[in-house]
C-alpha cells in the first residue's frame, strides 16, 4: 500500500470513529466533543489539498512506505 492510500484510509477510519463517539445515538457515544476531532481531520484534508503537503504522509514515508501517485 502506498503512503497516500494509507493516509486516506487512516483519515476515513478517524472520521468514522470520531463520529461514532460523538453522536449521541451511537452505541460508541462518549462525548459530543469528539465531533471536534472530525472537524480537525476534515481541516487537515482540506489543508493538504491546498498546500500539497500532509504531515501524516510525511510520517508514513519516514516509516518506509513508498510515496506513489
């Protein structure tokens, strides 16, 4: 798996988990403040699209994952 693919997988899992923990009807509900984490992930995705730089991808590449396109 390439680093850009893993970034999207991790972001998607973070969003799903934080929604599960932030929405009151969810069996995983902890606190509605988890929705702020959802917003944080969304902002980071938008920032990486504009600047063409993503911290998570940089970390994954330093761990040895291939960049790919």
